[in-house]
C-alpha cells in the first residue's frame, strides 16, 4: 500500500512570511500540533511546531535571574515575550529539512520511520510541492481497512 492511498490532502498550511500571531491562530483553529510552511508558489519550505512557538515565549534562565527569579517575574516575562513576538515572522522557527515522504512510498517503510523517530505525522512532498500529510492513524486505518485485506 502506498502513502497516496491514505494521506490527508486537507491539511493546514501557512506562508513562510506569516507571523507568530497568524501561526498561533491557525494552530488554535485547526488543533494541529504543527503547520506545514509553503512559499508563495506553494512549494514546501518546512514545518513549524506548536512546541517551537511555545518555547520562543518561555523565558530563559538568564531572563528569569535578571528579573529577580520570582514566579511573578517569570509570568510577566512570558507575557512580554508574547507581545514582542506577535508580529515577528515565523521564519526563524521553521524546520527547513524535516523528514518527508513521497506519495508512492510504501506504508510499511513510512511506518517504520515514524516509529523509529517517534514522529506522529509526516509531510508528503513531490517535486518540492506539498501534497498533504500522512499520520500514524492514516497508516493504521489503511492497513486495517476491509478493502485492503481483500486484495
């Protein structure tokens, strides 16, 4: 069975020029854990994860120590970081060379990669074009479907 048989083509994606605010809103709207980043021509650029966005907001040790180190100070810095990052572009957080798969890749190989690397979802890319994603659940659904077992 091939990736193209089970991949999800209706996936949230965002432009490389998007801001932290736009990314946060799209993540909240879609309940995704990461966003596919594309250029203006729709070519795959990379991935931005909600974890990376959140880490950008969290104060580092030096910020906390310089502010006095209280929980109130940490909370204030967290809030200030959020205001400061709202309009900044996400470009610095993009994972530009993530693992990708092709539509004609075999599901068994993709499943093995996902398990070995502890990845839940992979972008499906062909000729630099983003086509969709394949998730562990997609693979399970495809492998366990009655139609597949008949063949």
